C-alpha cells in the first residue's frame, strides 16, 4: 500500500497514515487503501488496532491536489467521491475489534472524522482539532453522523458553523477525546489502553461494539428484547462460560496474555 503502513505485533495491529509530506491528508488512494484494510479485518485476526499518523500531524483533512480536482467534478462525480469516503468511515466504524486513535499535531476535517470513529482516542496536549470545512464554503457532511454521535448537537452547531479550531482539552470535554497526554507520553497512554483491552474477552468486546451501535438513541423499551438476547447469547457462549468460571475460580481468563 502507498498511503498507509500496516504492522502487526502479536494481537495488536498498527495502521499508520503515511503521507507525512502533506500531513497525512486524504486523497482517493488513501480512502481506497483504508477501506481495503478495514474490509480485510477478520474477527480473531487481531485484538486491538491503533490508528496513527506519520510525521508532524495525525491528519490534516483533504489533500489540496485532490481538492483541486474536486473543483472540476460534476455533481454525480462528487456524489461518487463522497460515497466512497462515507463507505470508508462506515467500514472503520464497524471494525470487529477496538480501534484506538493516537492523535498528535492536527486533526482537521476528515482527520476529526477519523477521531470520531475511533473507540478510544488519546491526544497530545498540544494537538489541534477542527471541523474546518465551512471555512472553504463546504460541509463536514460525510463525517457528520460520527461526529454528532460523539460531540452532540449543541457542540456540532458551534463547531461545524464556525469552523473554529479547538484544543485537545476541549475535545476531551466534548467526548471526542478520552485521554490527553504530553506528546512524549502518547505511546505510554496508548499502551495502557491496549493492556486493559487485552484483559477483556475479544468476542465480548466485538459484541459490545455491535450492541452500542444497535441501541444508541433508541428508548429502552424498544431494545429490551435485543439486550436480553445479547446477554443470554454471551452467557452461554464458550468465551462467556470460560470467563465466568475463571472469575468464580479466582484464576485468570484464558484470553489474558500470560494466562
């Protein structure tokens, strides 16, 4: 792949946006390669994924050369282009394993969209975020469903409309970021999350991600049967049985490294 690096060490796969000369900005190739990687991830192939950026920034949004081509696109060409990017975000959002975002430098436009689809986000204390599309006369439309789900309607109204940049501390207040650390300590913080995730049953983690997507925004009475079925399925599953027996017998669950 030309725009991303994929490396796996044991149960952890690291995906690096690898266009540092343009601050890892998106183009058609990056969208296609991220989509292809996400589509290829199979349950059990890894237990945690980490998304990061090479060089000085996580992701600065759309590549300028790509944007220059967009100016000449017809309406139908723009629809196809946006649909491909939307498909990429959906594929990353629905990965069957937890995705940790490691954010440094800038996360702008589509870069904030990537942060929004990550299950856990760790940001450098000097990182800068921004839904900057309105400054260009366009919209953060493709990333909107994921961003609004993370930061809420009120914050989206402020930040989508102004296009203002905001610091990691504000991103944490909004729920876009879960932990803030000095850039030199980012990997330590990411590793702490990885270790915590590896103590959870991998099938249970994947099921929990699906459950959150299934019930988000729906009244409790509409999902009562779904949630009852979900917990029953996990209780009788081999992993659930192993985990409950390990707890009752005061031993480590078999999926914990070193168990």
